[in-house]
């Protein structure tokens, strides 16, 4: 009976660990109790989007298995690195990687700083990811960041997902799509949020035309003088 109890505990822990990898702990706890998860409004969060430069052409030259293996290597690298920061991985869609800070647990004004440090780390890390079927090739990342309000909540009953909604999400996505290879493109809102810490190296990009937003003044995030990316 003791052995069976220990086995049951281990199985339960494995199930909980798996659930916590797919949903925030606070959300998973409510779902386990069959409670309705209320959507929450967040005044300020920072959202990061990235994708692989030229992914469509890379994928076209690979077998399906090679594409999956390549993305798996990339995401294992990213997933292990973001654990060093106060961020929450929202989702991956194909080669797109979405991370937020300031939710589901609020962290005051630290969200922009956490995402900025993380993004510098990921842009450096992507060059170290080995592509099994292209040993001499290296991936390049295009990244974008925006800061602002958003709403977050769980949608769906089967395979429920913790989703973010609002213009902040759309603008962060636009920052990524208008970025350049191995560059971190940030909005003026994120720039203002990072000004409180005078450690960031930021270069003005000037005004650019952003689809659905008109002209926006944006910046390139180049580095942090007090921080070196993880080896």
C-alpha cells in the first residue's frame, strides 16, 4: 500500500508539472477546482515576438521531420534560457515565439527590463543553435517588443489556452514584422519604460510606416552596459 501511494504521488506530480508547463500555475489551480477562470486586465505589460528570418524558404528545402527537429532544438534552447527571467512564455506558432512579462503575476515596473534582457540573450543564443541537416548554417532571429495594457484569460474547454488580447499584442507583433535580421525592434512606449534604467544602449530608428498604425517612432535595442548575455 505504501509503494502504491508513492507511485500515485509521483504520477500526480508528473501530471501537475505537465499542466504547469501549458498554463500558469494560478490558472491551473482554478481549473483543477473546476472554477471559472476570470479574465484579467493588466495596466502595463511588455510583450516580445520573434520569428526566424527566411523560415519559409528554409522549411521548403527540408523534410517535415527536419523542420520539426530544427524548431525543437531552437525552442529547447529558448525555453531553457527564459527561465532566468521573470517572464511567461505565451505560445509558439510555427517559427514565431511569444513571451510576456508583467503577467500572469504582476511585477511592478520590471516587465520591460526583464523582456529587454531576455531578448538580448535570445538574439545571441540563436546563433549557437545547430541545424542538424545544415551543420554549416545558422539561424537568424527577428524580434520586436512593445509595452502597454492588455487583457488575459483562458479560452476554450478542450485544450484550454491562456491568451492575451488587445492592441498591445498587435503592436508588439508589428514591431517584430518590421524588424531586421538579428535586430530587436522596440516601440517608443518600451523605450520610455527602459529609460528608468540608464544602462541600455538604444539607437533611434526614426519614423516608420506600420500597417494599421500609421507612422511610429521606433528604436533598436542594442545592448545593456551592466549585463552580459549568458554563455
